[in-house]
C-alpha cells in the first residue's frame, strides 16, 4: 500500500483510488472540504494532500487549467538545456575574447 520513500508514501494506485473516491462520493457531503477530511482519514493522508491529488488529476484530464506532468517535465528539460547553452555561450565568448587579445598582442609585437 505504501512505499518506503518518504517523499512518495502512497503508490500511484492508492492515489488514483483516493481521487476516484472523492469524485464519486463528493455529492454525499455538504462541502468538498468535508469530503476531503473524511476520505483522507480512511486513506491515511492529510486533507491537503488529497486535495493536491484531486487538483493534479483535474489538470491531467484537462478539467482544470495548469501544466500537466509531461509539460512540467518538458519545461524542466528545456530550462536545463537553456542553462547549458548559456554556459557554452559564456565559455565561447571568453575564449573568443582571449584569442582576440592574443592576436592583438602578436600584431603589436611585430
């Protein structure tokens, strides 16, 4: 039921089941918060955690605006690539300045 990793205590199956429980049973509660509190006790997580799972699922299915998990992963990869390209450009800029200075020194020494 749970994983050993403290960052992800609950398996994907448990999370999906909890979200399904909320969506199927929220009409039985007066408020959505009451639904989160009740179901989170049964699952063994906090109501806020359950709310996060439901919100993430809503984004993934397109019911709510936001970046999907694959879009977040792609954005992270693109940001890493941008960082690496900026570092490469910085190195090339410094190398270009170094060699330009070396050429000037050679011209002056003639």
